[in-house]
């Protein structure tokens, strides 16, 4: 399988990774969720080539994860904002951050703290079942092909 | 910044992506959570070179996400099993799957359904605050540097 074929697989993980699974793309999305919007800032923070940033932003715009918006007229300058679809990636970024906090924090603790404005507390994300509200762990999940799953 | 430098950043997302953020690695983890354990099966399912599979599995073993276990004596054969640390990646994989289900499902619906054994229902994951239990969205999260965050 080529990387480009991922989006054709009958698997939502493959299809999502076809969009966000490339090196640097999730780093760009991390920055989007920290409020970064401008090309130069993405590039400076990541310290990678213009080509890499251009290419990743283009894919994210093409896929509707980001939208490109003019913020200045003369000369025209654009910035990149998360769309509603892009905001749906928040649980992905938070889950990655929490894994990093749990396993790669320094002795002093995680480098970044996150506060939930709703309750005012520093928090970490917990994944629960949409139906019963209980915490979900890997051992409690059973995956099966849906009725429409293509025949091999 | 080089990809190899990600693990030195004062950011849990960078450090996590240094381990899981490479092309194919999250696809291998997807298969781990579906119960795949053997090299040949990973390779056949992904249809990529032995080198890619070998390299990704090695990193995941080195990082303690998978452990390599002999399942046969003569000749010795190994399989790859998720460790407790590896199981901590479940929310990441589930969040990616849910994003894919939400935005890349066919007209017939998501190709794979997931049942929560706890309540018996097909479900999707919801991310809630560890402190108050309410659903967390991007707009409700405020990130700040922790006291131990390195000076620039």
C-alpha cells in the first residue's frame, strides 16, 4: 500500500491519517490549537522548511480542516484558522498531549498545564462512552465490521 | 528543527509524536488494538516493505509501547504485544477513529462499529474533564507554561 492509498481504505483511522498522519502535520495542528495562525509563526516555531509548512497547510486547507483568510489588504496577507471540522481534531491533540504528559514529562512535571474554563481546574482529558458515560479502556472495546463494510 | 529533535522539546505533544507520529506507526498501533501481534500480519495488512514494519516495531519496542514475546520455541518466533504504556494510546487511536467516522464515512456509515462491553452499546468516545466530568471542547481549554517550563 502506498501512503496515498490510505484514504481509500474502509477504515476511518486510515482515512483520518491520510489527512493528519504525516510528519509535522500534527505539530502544525498543535500550534493551531495554541492560537497560531500565520505562516511565519508556524515556520519559526517548527523550524522546518517553507516547503514543508506550505505543503502541510495546503493539505489541511484542501481537506477543510483549516481555512485561509485574508487579514490584511495591501499587500494581501492570509492567515490559517481552524474550521469546525478542524476543531473536531481537538480530542486527538489532547489525547496525544495526555499520553506525552503521562510518559514523557520531566521530573518537574508536564511542561504545559491545561485549564478547563468550565470548572476552572487544571485537568487532563478522560475518554468516556457516549452511551453510558463510563470511562472507556482498550479492553472494553469490541470492534466489528459494519453491515456496509466492503467484501474482500 | 529535525524530526529527531522533537523528543527534546518542552512539549508533551512533540515528545509523544517523536514516538508515534511517523507515517505508518499509528497504522501499526491501529492493528495492535485490533489484536494483530505478528510481523507477517502487520506487513500483509499494511502492504508496506519489511523494512518499514521492522523499523516501526523496533521504535515501539524500544519505547516500551510494545513488547516482543516469544510464542514458539523451535524455531523461535516472536510476537508484539501492547504494554500498559501502549494501552495508554487507546484514547489517541479512538479519537482518530472518531474523527474519521465523523468526516470520512461512506454514505452507508462508518465501516467499523465499536461496542462498549461495559454497557453493551455501540458508542463513540467523548472527551471529558478529569475534574468536573463535563465534555471538553477546544474553546474551553486554556494552555499555559508550567512553573518548570524552561526559559527561552
